[in-house]
C-alpha cells in the first residue's frame, strides 16, 4: 500500500475485462495505487460482509465520493477545487438536461483527462453490478438513481460545453456512455445509436475525420 493509504480499494464487475477497464480506476493508475479487481458473483456478497481486513477498511472505487486527499499534493487539491468552481454552469445544465435520470452531476476527482464520464451510486446505494445480479435472479433491487461524474478536460465534455442547440442530446449521450462503461444496459439503445451517429456526422461536417476500424 502507498504511504498514507488507509483503505483497501476494490472494484466489482461482471467480467474481469470490465473490472480491469473500469473508468473508476483511472485516478488509481495515475497514482500507482493497487485496486482489487473482483469479477466473481460471490465477490459482491464477500465485500458486503467484509467491511475491513487487518484494520483496513474496504472501499469501492465506484461508490460515493473518494477521499484521496492524503495521497494528493497541495497543487492537485487546488486544481481540483478550481475545476469544480469553473464548471458550475455546465454541471447545472447537465442536471437540467438529464432530469430524473440522475441523483446528481458533479466534476469528478477520480477521472483523468482520457477517461470517459463515470456512472456511480452514492456510498450507501446498491452498486450497479449487484443490482444486475439480483435482476437476473428475478429479484428487484432498490431503484436508486446514479451520479454522473464528468471530467471537464475530456474531449467529449469540452465539445458538450460549446454545444447550444443539441446540448440535451449530447448530455444524454454522455450519460449512456457512462452507463455502458459501468456494465449497465440502456433503456433506449436505438436512441443512443441515433445520437452517436448524429454526433459522428456533425463532427465530420466540421472537418473532423471518422476512422472506420479495419480501414
């Protein structure tokens, strides 16, 4: 563990690749902090009933607000506070565009500039992976709304900040991307495909290049 680290961090997912590529891991990679990748179904019940190990609390990297202040430099803390203050208007617009889909929208401290937006429950809500396991078993979990976390340095978020006429569409596209990256299922897959195609065509019309895989 890193000096000053007081928690054992973990992420749960349906598959190992999904856990390994979780957008929630970006900040931990940046700081070289090890995270347990848990992809077996029993792991959800394991971490629910194992709150600590050898005096160290277990903490999900995908739930609640992360407090990595003990591992941050003063410069990083100042930059984080600055980013949150400068993008209040964008956060407010996104909240309005997404409506009751989300509990909140916030500038994230756990995402790096290359990471997509992240979809996360609050600390006391059920995680998305456990909710999907229960649903597959025919059980209904609590209907908790997620928090959308954004990084204003990400190209998609920068593009959204400049958008006026299609802001709601692009905002919903960000939300759907975050849900997919977390392993969730879309309520409206056709709507996602339509918005993605429109964005790609618009970018091509602005002089951008659309790269087709394999060509």
